[in-house]
């Protein structure tokens, strides 16, 4: 398919815009890495998934826009769009996204604190009687251990006496 010069310029600008958008989404990935530490393997896997998705998006755009034709100026336009994004507004976007991330994380932590506060109060209220019963249980446990130890000795004595009495009775019979 033959494109006129104006169509080529329009297509070049459109694919540069796609590169700009792909660069913007890479900043999201960079933001996640900034706040959530990753291993080198995880970073490599994320990069692979990102580039596969970027390739799918660009291919879809090119399929719809150029009827599947890949032109050299479109590939160059894509990379120029990404480079322009990273050298122009990437730093500002990262600062804004970091601020949004911090705000959202503070809001979420505040909501979690509000939700868990009644549970903490209930635990503190129940802690006093539970500690009282725990002390009683421990004392009872120590006393029952002593009682059981003595009762086992008593049971041994009783068993020996019963055996002796049974032998005497059996001899009489």
C-alpha cells in the first residue's frame, strides 16, 4: 500500500505517540519497583512480560493502522516516541505517581487502622479477665500436676494391695 507524504507523517506521529504511551506505562513498572523491592529474576520476568505486552499493543496498532505492514519509519517513530517521553516528562510523571502512591497508601493504612481499632479495643478489654483466668489455670495446672503425681503413687500402692488380697482369696478357694 502506498502512502502519501502527509499520511506517512501522520502515521509517524501516531506511532511516536504509541511509543510515548508505552514509555508512560514503563514508568508504572518503575514505580512499582521503587516501592516494592524485587529480586533480579523478578525484574527480568517483569521486563519480559512488559515488552511482550508492548509488542502486542504495537502490533495491534500497526495491524489496524497500517494493515499489518511494518515500515522502517514506524519502528523508528516508536523508539523516538519512547526516547522523547523519557527525556521530557518521565521525571515529572514519576514524581506525580510517587505522590499518588504515597497518598493512596496512607489512605489505605488509615482505613485499615480505623477498621482494626475496635478489634484492638475489644482485645484490650478482654485481656484483663483472660489474664486473670490464665493465672488461675496455671495455678490449677501446677496443683493438678502435684495431685496427679501423688494419685499415681497412691494407685500403685492400692494396686499392689489388691493383688496381694486377690492372691490370699485365691489360695482360700
